[in-house]
C-alpha cells in the first residue's frame, strides 16, 4: 500500500510559519485510497455479475412462463404433465431459485453505493425504491400466480404476463439509472 506523508510548509513573506512544523516523530503517514478503490471495484463487479446472472434468468424465464403455460394447456386439465408442462415447471423453478440468488444484487449494490459514498444520491434512492417494487411484484404477484397456474388454475396467464412485464420494466428502469446516474460527476 502506498503511503503519503503530510507536514506543514512555511508560508512566504513576513509570516514565516502559520503552524509550527511538528517534530519528525509526529509526522503522520496516511494510507492512500488505492486499497479502498480496489474494494469498490470488486463490489461493483460482484454487483453487476449478480444482476446479470441472477436477475437476467428470472426476467427471461418469467417472460416465457405464460406462453409455456398456454401451450401446455395448464388449468384445463389438473394433473396434466406432458413435455410442455414440464417446461413450464422448469421455468417456474428457474424463477424461484434465481429470485433467491437475486437478493445478492441489492446487497452488493448497497455495499457498492456505501463504498462510493453515493448512498444518499437521488439516483441511488430511486433505484432502491424501484428494486424493492420489482422484488414485491415478483414475490407477491408473479411467483404465486405461476404456482397457481401449475396447480391447475383456470384463469390468469394474461394477467401473469402483465405482472411479468411490470417486473421487467422496473428492472429496465433500474438498469438505466445505474448506467446514466443522473447528477453523478462521472460525466456519463
């Protein structure tokens, strides 16, 4: 780790020294921010990878599920389990498993925002709210309706498709906020 040493400097002119220089033993050595920047980069990488590898599969599988259920004829014959129904069950399992893995996205997102000292920025707060809404839509609307359709419910694929679209729009908005970062000083 690189270290930088700070000491007082004599001022030019009639005032020779504003603050007397400390003795050599009292000079403080402060670590630079290189280690902090490395941790921030690692947190950001894990956050982005978690988003791509956890949220991406949920978004795709949830979008494919209503079509798979319609093709399988779910709800018309309870207990029916052909190849198309097996595909719908697989898509539901992907949604459930990756939804749990998706918890890593906001966890590492908050850690990254904290390390970057931007937790209070508007774009981060709005992203947190949208992420919470997306999680609620998934947990309270999408997954239960998928389960009901697999159990033989007779109505719901169209409504499920609407909720899935809402879930995907919320994540798209969060993604745009993460890239554009309104008000950030990155120039993006």
